[in-house]
C-alpha cells in the first residue's frame, strides 16, 4: 500500500517536464496519461483520508461503532472521553461536543441521548438543579479535553507521505518564539495595568451556579420498559438525582440555546434624514448547528457578468445584489448608490430606471434648495453606510452585538459632530468597499487536528476540477469545464487552521469557550478604481474564554496576546496589528475618556470599549490599543476601526483569487495583461488552487509571503501538487517573478 500511496507524491513532482518559456502545443497522448495519473492520485488522496479514524470526530461514525454496546457501555464512553467544562445552556450540541471532547452537563446529555437514540433506545433529557455540594463536586472535575493519541495516525501518514512535514502538524507544544514573545508582552501589559492601579481580579461569572444547572439522560428500550437514568457528566449523582424540573423530548428549546444572528444593514440619506434598513432578513441559528459552517456575504453589482475591466463594471452598474452563502437570500433587497431598495427581480425590471430617475430628481431638487444663494451642499439622496451585525444570544435572551463597517461616507468625526455629509468618502471609494467578501465562522468548542486534516483533504479532493483545467492548459487542450465550474467555494480550512493555532495558547493553561467564538476573514478592494489593491483581513470578532483559579485573569491576558500575535504572523502583518507597536503604554481605566491624540474613528471605537467596562492600553504613536476586561482578563489587540484584526494588502497585478465569482470571471481576463504568457495563466490557476484549499485569506498570505505563511506543513504539500502540475517550482515564484 505504501508503494501505491507514494505514487501520489511522485506524480506531483514529475508531471510536466517542459521548462518555463517553452510554448505548449497540443500533446493529447501526454494529456490523457496525465489525466489518468491525476485521477489515480486523487484516489490515493481519498485513501489517505481513509486512514483517519472518523469515529473520533464524526457523530454518525461513532454511533455505528458503538451500536452493539449496551446503554451502560455507551454512557461510560461519554464519561471517559468527554471532559466537563461549565457554562450555561446548549452551546456545542452532540456533534460539537464530540469534536471538542468537552462540554457542560446539557451538551454531554445531548451527545449521549443522540448515541443512545441511534442505538435504538427511547431517550429524553431531564433537567434539574444540583445542591451546593453536588455542584461543587462537579465543578471540581473541570478539565481540558482528554489528550488524544495521534501516534497511530501519525505513523500511517508518515508512511503514506514521507515528504510532508508532519512534525509541524503533530507538534504538541506551541511555537516557541511566539510563546516567548507572548510571555514578554503579556508581562509588560500586566505591569502597566498594575502601575496604573487596574487590578485583574477574578470576579467573573458564578461557575458554581452554572454547574448547578444540571442535565442527564433517561432511556428505555421500549414502551413496556421502565426509564433508567444515565449521568455522563456526573456519575456520582446516580441514585441522588435532583428533582426533575423539565424533560426534553425531540429538541432543546431556544431559551436554553446559545444562538447567533447575522444581519446586513444599509444607511440611506434623504435630505437631512438618515434611515437604517436591512437588505436581507436576519439569519439566526443555534450556535451548535452553525459549527464549522462558512457564513459568507458579499455585494454583487448587476454588471458582474460583463467581460470588462473594473472601472467599466462599476461605471455601468445600476444596483447591487446581496449574496449570502452562495445565493441570493429569500427576501433580499437590491440597492443602488442613491439608497433605493428593491427586490432583485424588481431591480432588474426596466421600470426600475424610473425609480432611479425619480430619486435623482428628488436629489437635485433637495440639493438645489439646500444650496440657494450659494454652491450646492452635496448629495441629498445617497447610500451612506453598510454594516454587518453579528449578535450572540445567550440562554435566557441576553444579547451582545458586534458591528463591522463595510463603508461609511459620513465618517466618525462628522457623526460625533452631528453633521450629515458624504464628504468622508467618495462614491467610488464606497463602491470599492462594497466589493468585499466576508466569511464568518462560529466556534462553540475546540478544533481537533484529525478533523482539521479531514477538512483539508476534502478541499484537496474538491480542487480536482481546477487541477484538470490546469492540466488541459499545460498540454494545450481545451478544458472540459469553464473557470466558474472549476472554482471551489468557501473553504473552511482558513478558519479551522487559524482557530486551531489560537487554541494551542500559552503552555500549561486550562481555558475553554463558554460562548461562541467568532472569526471572520474578509477580502476586498481599496484605493482607486484604476489602482485598486486587494485587502485581506483577519478579524477576531469574539475571543471570550473561561478559566479556573486565582491566576485565571492573568492567563486570559496571555491567551489574548497569543491570539493577537498569531493573527499577525498568519498574514505577515507588520504594519497594522496592535502587537507591532511597542512604545510607552497609556493606560485608560474602565469608563474613562479615550485619549485625544487618536483619530476620530479610533476615539469613537475605543470609547465604546471603555463604556462597556474594558480597560485599554494605548501604545505611543499607535491608532490601536489593547482591550482588557479587568474582571476576566479577556484581552485582544484592537485597531482603529474597532476590529480585532490583522490586515495585509496585495497589488492586483495578476489573478490572486476570486473573492466572489464575479471577481473571478472579471479578473481572470486581467491575469495575463502584464505578462501575456502561458506561464502567467498557469500561475493564475495555481494561485486559485492554493486558495481553493486554504481559503482566500490564507491563500493570499501563502501566495504573498511564500512559506512564511505555510502553517502546520499543509502548504508544503499543496505547493508540491501545484509545482508538479506546472512543471516548475511554484514556491520560487513568490514573491515577484511571473506570479
């Protein structure tokens, strides 16, 4: 088997023997052989994927494995393999609890109920309240997920693909250099807070009360049987069960769920009135159901299908269509730059032009009135802003909102002054900002390495159509599929890989998520239409965690520093990330006033953090700050626009990837303008291949910074694949060169 699997690596490194610069002519026989080898290679990738023990992270596979166990054996499996971690309500669900190998009593009960149900038992979940002694005993069992033994898997993978750097992937300890930098920077932040009189005190949530909110499973084989009880989280409760307050059959009510809501809002100016309107119905789901799902949003101009350059596409566009998770959501509202909102069907109707002309007339009339006796005062009708709003809804209904600005033509300074003007941003700049794809992922729990590897290999398999297209181009054969059909959409690997690195954290620290973590990648355009550049952002929207013990807040401060440094290193961001600024720190206490030396946007966003009870540490000369919750130690580096993010930019010289299908089809025509050679076109496909697998954000980072962004060894394998297909060392082409 090793010989068969090793053929995959040989194929990657041997296909395409022509050197760069030699014209490619039709070589049908060679192409047929290469296609056959590609198919065989992909079959072997599937074989490598088959080496994974899917029962370790796939609920259905585990249920099949445990199918012939009795109820006591299934309950014992959950108790032995899933750690207890306190938080309120249903956060991870059955699948997420299995994947994280940790959960509270309700999540563990839901996991056990699912396994017993698939084994043929009648099941229901019982809810009750533990007494103080029982709750304290349960809280005392809080632990990290049991260590997973990857030894057998690692041995299989090393035998199958010996050229892959598996040491990086299976490393047990976090990066040593980043760990040392984390300790140094966290120490400096902690000392600055102490010198300013801001103490990190463990005054967080009442974990004992959360542990008292208890759940267990009742089961039986059939109607004539008596119900039996199983206590996966707290076996010691057996025989001393609390009084049943409620029994759940068939589902968990919303009042007990952690939920996530996603909304897109636009602001419209009419005269001197500003109105905020949604462009799509709010999307809301239980966090457990959205685990691992890429939630994508983009605005697509109605001219997206034009075979034209960017200035023409934008100049000819009449309206924008909201695109959510690959399609137009039901109830969506198309919009134009004058603030008219219509259904996509109505917007495409020729009569929509009448509406736009009426609004132009209204704008001219209002503008003329406002400018009597002088120059016109500006636009009277306009689309002034767009926001993405993510809301976490906790069990019981308490909400926490995270708002991200796509564009704002009024600006923070004018808003502070109460002025209504569009002078802060031109319409052209706003249109460029609208050309952005945002990809959000929700993380109720931790991401295990075998699940991450499974998702990675799935993306490799999904990239076969694009590799087939590259082979066709390599051999001068007409591709069977168009570019649009060849591009994979929405890889989850960039999010999963990033969060896996976050989860490594400083060594020797127990922490867990008690609410959904939120991570967003965004790719869009900035600058001018003629000289646009791609901007990739990594935004830690929410990184709240829990920890136990007197040193908990200090540990959480170090965790936040670790995550901020990790996002910096992932995108190679040496300009914007808060950790790049090491000047003297100004400490601002909770509910204090934001320093006057910051920009208006930074002051506004910092003041919002201060008013929420965060302390801030502002490095000298930076329009950024460290945000610290003194009660929990939750820490994050924040930039001026209020995001926990790194940002990196790329000049659009060649095709870097499609952040929307529109951009794919349009930009592919621009790919070879600077270098009209077959090598350049192959580079375009190669870059698309890398981003198909890793996701666009990390794909850009890998493409822009070579192996500096090749995290966990995965990129090395992907570059080998692409290099073999192109007949050249693809890694040598970054940065500069043909690609």
